[in-house]
C-alpha cells in the first residue's frame, strides 16, 4: 500500500488496514508534512470557544486571534461574547520588553467594556517564548475585577492539538467546584463535549427534558461560566467527543466522585444507546421508559424518508477523516445504517484504543490512518473507488477537484447532524452531494461521462 | 475665506486590545506569494497551527487546495532551535512534492528564538541527502509580530526577486509586473493587457492558476501555473517593469531590479478607475512601442459610457473601505472618480503612507474623510456610527456590521468566505473597473428599490 501512495518513512506505521497491525498515533506531526492538524492553541481554543458569556483573549500576535475569530457555528441562547475575537496583538516592542503590561491594560479595558462572567487568556507561542508571567497577571485581574480570569497555557509548539484539549480541560477544572450546588436537583447530569453547532445541543437537551433528566451545565456548547462552576453537583457526566473532554470527566471523577459515560449522538444507534446508558447509569427506570418511547417515536418519524434515501445510497463508498476518533466510529456505524461502506477512516487526534476499535468496526480492507497528510489523502482519493468524502472544509476542494462528493462534518457547518432529526439531515446532505448530476459531466470535451 | 486643511483626519486605534482584527499575519502573505511561483511549495518555519490556519483561510476564500507545510516546532525545537526539523522538512517536502522551489518563511516563534533562516537553509542544501538535486529555495523573514499579511506578501516578493532575479544580455519583449494581492481574475486581466501590446507578461508572483484552477482529470500534487524560475532569472532584461503604488517604506521589487540591472521601471497606481487605467496603458505603450489596440479603446469607451449612465445612482454616496492599504487606495481613487465619497478608510496597519497618498489623491473641495489607523472592526463599527455611510466595500469579515444596519456590502478583497467566486472578483483594468462600478451602482439601486413599492421598469 505504501508504494502507490508514497507515505513518508516516518509515517509508515501511522497508516494500515483494519485487519492489519496496530496504528501508531499520538505523535507530533512529521516535519514538512502538510497535515490537517493545527496546534495546542487550536485545541484549547476550539474547546473553550463556545463559552458564551466569557471573554476569549489571545495573548499573542494578531494572526492567532484573527484566524479564530467567529469561526465555529456554536450557537448561544444568551450573550454572544464568544463570537468576538480579542487579542493583545503583540508587537516587536513586547517581544523585547514583555507583554504583561499590555495584557493587564487589555484585561482592565475589555472587562469594563463587556462585563463578562469570566475571561480566558490564551498564551500562544510568542507569549510562551518571551516568558510573560500570564498566571500572575490573570490572578491579579481576577482579584481586581471579581470574576474568574483563567490562563490557558497553549503555546502552539508545546505538544499537539490533543495537548490543547487537555490544557482547555485544565482551565475548566479551575472553575468546576467553585459554585454553589445547593439548588441542584438530584440525578442531574452535565453534557460534556457537545459544542452546540447549529443548535445540536438544544436537540440533545430536548431528549433529556423528555426523559425528565435535569441538566446542570453543558460544557462547552451554549455554556455559562456560573453553570460550569456548579457542574460538580451532577450525578453523572455524559461525555461526547471524548478526545476533547475525557480529561475533565476523569478529573471530576477523581475530585468529586462523579462517574462518567462516553456517548455519541451521531446516528440512530449511538443516540439511542446514549439515552439508554444515561437512564441506566442513573438507575432511573422512569427515564428509561421515556427514553424508549422517545426513541420509538423519533425513529418512526424519520424512518420512511431514511428508507427511501438508503435505497438510493446503498452500496456507495465513503472516505472519512475527522478531528476526533469517536466521531469517526459513529460515522462508520451511521453510514452502514444507510448501506454505505467506509473504505478509509482516519482522524487527527485518535488514541491507541480508538484505532483498535476503529479497526474492529471497519471492513477488513478499510484503510485506517492517523494524522493524514494532504499528499496521502490526494493519492488515496485519486485511486478511485470513493463516492463520498466526509471531512472538514480544508479538504473539500481536494474532493471536488477529483470529482468526489463531499459532506462537511466539522465545526464550521451550518446544519445540525446530531440526534434523530440530525441523522435525516445527514442522509439528505450526503444524498444532495452524491446524487448531483455535476459528477457525471465529462472532465474533458468529448469524453463520455 | 479658504482654510488650509488636510483631506483626511486620522483616528487612532481606540483600545489597548485588538477587537475583531482587520488584518492577518505576515506568513499568510508569504504563502500567497510563494503559491505564485511555478512548482513551488511553501514551508513555514514554526508551529503546525500557523500552516493549518493559513491553509484554512486561503482554501475558504479560493475554494482550491492549498498545501502549506510547517517544520512543526516542538517544545524541544523551541528550546534548542529548529535546525534539524527544518532540514527534515526540506527533505520530506522534496520527497513528496518534487518541487522546483521551496519557499520558506519564518514565523514569530522562529524569529523570537533567533533562527537564522537563510543560513540554516543554505547549510541543509550543502549537506543534501535527498535522491535528486536539492530544489531552489527562497527565504523570507515574516514574523507576525511585525506588519500584516500585506507586508508579509511584500517581503516574500522582495525575497523572490532578490534571490531568484537575474538578467541576460539585451532587452526583449517581456514586461515584468509586480501586482499586490489581487484576485486571479485581475491577474489574468493585467497579463492580457500586456499581451495586447504584443509583449509577454512576467507576473511576479502569479498565483492565478494555483488559486483558480479547473477540475482535474488526475491528481495534481503541485497545481499548475505560476511564474517560472527561469523567467525570474531573466527578468532584468525585460523591456519594462511595472510596480504599483505601495506606500510602505521598504524598496519595491521594480526599484530593486532597476537599481541592479538598469531595467526601465515605473511605479503606477493600481489600474482601477479610468484615469489609473489610462496611466497603465500609457506605460504599456511606452514599453512596447505599440499604441493602444482598438479593442482596448473600445473597453475604455464602454467604461466611460457606463460611468455616465450610472453616475446619478452613485452620486454623493458614502462608503466605508477597509482592509490593507493596497486595496483601500485604488478603491478610494475610484470612488472619488465616480462622485462617491470614501468616507471611512480603515486599515489594520499603520496608516501613515495611506494618508499621505489619500491626501494627494483627494479632489479639490472634497469632503474630509476619516482614516482609521491600526484599526479593528470595533473601531470601524464606531466610525460608521459616528460618520455614517451608505455602504461597505471590502471583504467578508465586516458582514456583521452591514447586516446589523441593513447596509449593502460590496464584497471584494480577501477574505471572501461567504460567497462563491472570490477568485473571479475583478477591479483591475477598464473591464474590471466596469464590473466593480456596476456592482456598486447596482447595490445603490437595489437598496432604493428594496425600500420602494414603485416599479423600477424605468429608472
């Protein structure tokens, strides 16, 4: 396999087949490779981004802030401070003399101007190497203004995107446990790892409402600082996107004895399994009955249309590349329920266990890749035999250039793809691209389509 | 009584922080320039995120694959230096892409830890372990703590001509062009004009194909097009060099080459608007020794005709312009030319040069305009509230300001993420100006029509 797709020597063990040997992962990306990953800063920024009543201030040069201003489709039911891009915009002067003074002034001004419930200060590469004591500036600002001002130590070079997730969880952990839980009802949950893209969190919340399961905080979709502070009052953490949030769930288990379960809301099977698992874990038979009823109703509502689409999509092949591994696993299952076959699956941030599970789940000849390079992806797609590519916007033009349909399952999308309705939207979106007549038009004149 | 006054007033940035930035970082501009060199792959000496964020931005705008590699600093690299990772990167890129050129640009991280990029690249090439000969390289210093995407672009273009430029005996019928970050469609217009005078354009850089390519029959790892290294190596013998007004303090590429090879060179306003296009075509006439072809005369006549047809729809309308100086300047000039007012000119960079140029361009008796220096989109927001405008002209990132006020927005520049066709937005030359003029006029008409139940069969 490696021969026709020209994989760099250093990366040979990061690519394999489902029935092959273990996939090496969790490594720093190869120097000179064009991979889809960003950096530590990116990992922390995307996780904390949807906290809507906090200021998000990038302590670094302008680029890091500009590229992450208003980028996710994370909706808010309240304030929208998260959609603003603040930066200390470090210049040569600060590189020489330090940026603490500028950060202090920026904090005072922005807090007075926006009256946030809290602030996250992201230290980027530059802040990391000029040696600013960001912790001290944050601590002093916190005392001055009476709100949590939380340093996020995220120099881009200090690991990978996964490190960034951990850094974000560390920042969140400083909030959890600082609020009053006296009014929290028994048997309440936290929803971890849903970012309310296109309002998906609201769909999921509606399921738990039907089940009668109270929710304390949602981390971090449509999140509020004060809800996160009370999150330790929960009886259970329900973790989606486990790559980004498992660290916080484990921390809360250790510190507060709160158990957690890992779930996914992509596809029927996984969504239903999530709701059942929550009811079971809470030992709430009433919730279980309601969940079963809800699943019956919701499935019945969308099944006729899904059956129609399945007939049209069955037998098509898919290559998918996601940020986290859990989504990749869910997508393989969801696609299978549409009669579609996954021929390549990979992700940016998978761990050993994730890849083992992916290898178990996929067909034996499915290609499994960690941290794929654009070069490899292009070669895989160009070999033929792929009808649909599922990934992020960065990869989209590559698919289209090669005449392959595309579905965006990344954090910038505008359609909710979670839950039961989301499964139908997903199938419709896949169908809208796969069935387009544009793929049949000849690439060169005179050629038969 | 005549009171001496400046044509513009400068409002400085009003905050200790940058709030919704109106500029991007320098390495992005370098990547843009490098993608305009044939068979060139860009490499950023810095973190993985730098490459990925920049790719994301360029891909979203152009809807084209844009491969950008990073040497991908780790904690160890940040402490001990990136020599080894840079060497590995150059070898790995050569092995994967087989490029003619690798364009290397630094980042804030590399510059701050004091990496000597030209030395490290030279040393790697001297100890080359790859299968074939090493590719040519270009190195540019583009820390993001200094300047913006436009200054990064200029630094890379300067590096390209300084490091790859050369000449050969005699003069030929080639004209060197050094455009700012304009759309692929504009690059094609400029090149077509040169050809109309029976000369061959050498556009440095020319990403018109890389950023606006067709559907592929087969995989293209390095997309087609771009300026050939051999053409840059002979650019000193061109019959003329044309650069465009750039109020930055550093020397322009046409000046560098003129100094080195004595090549005839001229610096013109970017040909947006009738008078600027006239200057451009006069220069082409001079360099080529050919007079303006009839087809272009006809384009010019159509533009003037359209101006006359549409002048009342745009008369006195006030627009906010924002973005880099190289975009604001030609747009302001155009607006004044057609009887509009560039009421607010907001740049994320230092506005000294911009103001100087605007003051010299402003027509006599023109309304004083506001120049926002080092500004962000919250400054622009406040500026629009304070001074009032009828429309916004610029890239997508101000859409929220237009949306909140139900103002029309004419999208142009970079980035245009939220519409199709960013690569085909035109403003250059007579025909490109005509397109932009009609978009602006139609935005005015549409706004009037939307608020009016009377028929618009005749206007």
